[in-house]
């Protein structure tokens, strides 16, 4: 046989490079959807394994020492089974990824298990059953290989093999769009989110069709374009990775909207482009300021340690997006305290798309408890700069007794201070910027 062709080498190497590039990009992605991210990473790892295995098998087949046609046919069949197995495992993991995308409460293996128990039976169970049955069929049914002496290698697949692979592919092509489009309809997604969903559908469906054509249909006619197929398929997977960048899906959750636009004069006047540290034991005064601003035309985002239902009931915030800062809650509108980039991403996205935006970040002490202080200080630095650039307002209630003197001094340098209009002072006398209502009460 001839030496390993340059075109096949280049195609396989390009596909491998693209897959590693995508894997690296997804791995660096800062996202609250950690379970979804891990599912996508595992999916890409499967594709890398498929590419590497095909490269190694193809190199082996091109060696001139291979003269036993029976053994050669066995290796070719084995390579098809390996590829088919990886493809069907890809279908299962991408199904997990899509299920987590359409059900934001699935953000960990535990919540995934809980969903499967409480929603059993469901369409995902049938979907996985078909893929597993197809994997079993791949290893039981052997295709026939001809044309080894003419170098025009042709594969003839048994009817059972073709039926199960066709059923598995059709199931994927129906299941993925159904789940994602149902999700879009259910949440009344914005146009940008709908665009991202269609990109996922295109990437997954395109990969499935391409793989069926390259690995099943064309080999029947003794046509081998796997090198080109690898590149096309990895480009389609890259499309999926691009579509699930966190900002696209944040747009669905954090829709800027003023709570009201009252004709009365606001009780509090704060300069825009600044971060305010409200010195108080409980965030009552911060919520008063926040509610006053969002009911007078400002578009607000509330990130709080309080359950969102409690905030809605207590302050009447029905339109304002509320994120629950929690490490254990599984609701859609939850943000985990660690890493701090979770909070940064939500705030930065909101103030970049909102107008006259104001953000209440209640839970500074909680963030410090679940991260090291330098990372939280860096978070304050970044948010302060973004607030200034976007001409927004950031309110951070804080009991300064939760920090030592040095830590409080470092935070204080980045912000303006506000003390509640009444109650005992929590720190020695400092420069204070008080809203009009606060000054009048004194």
C-alpha cells in the first residue's frame, strides 16, 4: 500500500487542532452553567478520541507490511465500530447537554439525577435507550468489506445495522430541535437567544448528517472523505461551542426593565458611574434606595442572599430581575458565589444592555466566605470600572465588622460610602455621602 497521503494527514491534523482549540476555549469559559459546560467538554473529548483513533488506524492500514486481506478487513470493520461507538456516545452526551440547556435547574450531577427520578419516564430516557441499542447493534452486526486488492474499499452494511443507525440518527435529529425549540417557546426567549438555539441545532444536526454520509453512505460507494469530514464536523461542533457562550443565555434571564416610572420625585439622588458601599448590619436601607430608583425609571438587577420570592413579596419587585446568591439552590435564577466571575458576568452583562441601570449586590460577606479576599477585591475593582464606563450605579450593603481593618480600608478606597439615616454607627467617623432623604431625616 502507498504511504500515508499528505491530504489525509493534513485533514486529520487540522481536525485534531480544531478540536483541541474548541476544548481549550470551552474550558476557559467563565459560566454559571458548570454542568452544561462539563457535558460539552466531555462531548468534545469524545470527538478528539474518535479523531485520534481514526488517525492511528488509518496509519496502520497504510503500512506496506499489511498483506493479510482477512486481517486487513477485520481492522477496517473494527475502525468502523470504534467510530460508530464514539458517534453514538457523542449523541448521548450532547443530549445531556441539551437537556441541561433547556432545564436550567439541572446544574449538577445531583440535580440531573433528581430530574431523572422525578420526571421519569421522559423523552430523554427513550432517546438514550435508542442510542445504547444502536451501540449494541454496531458491535453485533458486521459489515462486509470488498475491493481491498483494488484500493477501492467498499463497505456493505447489514440491514439491521443500517436500520438502527438510521433510527439513532433520526431520533437525534428530532429530539434536539424539539427540546430546544420547546424551551425557547416556554421562556419567550429574546431574538438573540433564539439565534443561539438555532446555531446549536444546526451544529448538532449538521454533525449527525455529515457523519452518517461520511461513515455509512459514501463507503458503500468506495468513497473515503474522512479527512475532510473530520474538519467539517469539528467546525460544526465549534458552532455549538460558540452558541452557548454564557452571555447569550444571560440575555434570556436578565431582561432590563424598570419596575415603574412614577411621576413623583425620587427620595434618593445618587450620582451615576459610581459604586456605593452602604454601611449597615442588614440591607434594609440598600433595598429602600434600590426600590426607590427602580420605581422611578431605573432598570434594576438585584443579586441577593434572600430568596427571590421573599424579595418580591417584601418590596413588590415584580418586573426587576432577581438572582439568588446561593451555593445550594437549583432554581433557574440562582448564581453561585464561587468563582466570583459568576457574579461579575451577570452584572457586566446587565449594565451593558440596560439603560439607567442600577445593581444591588447583597451578599458581600457571603462572597468573602466562599472565596479568598483578594479575588473579591478584584471583583470590586472590575465592577467599579464597568459601572463607571456604563454610567450605572452599584449598591453594596456591608457590615464592616465582617472585615478586618486592612480589608475594609482596601474596599473603601474603591467606593463611596453611605450610612443609614438612623441607627448606631458601625465604624469610626468616615467621609459619608448621604442621599437627600437621609439628610432630611437628620
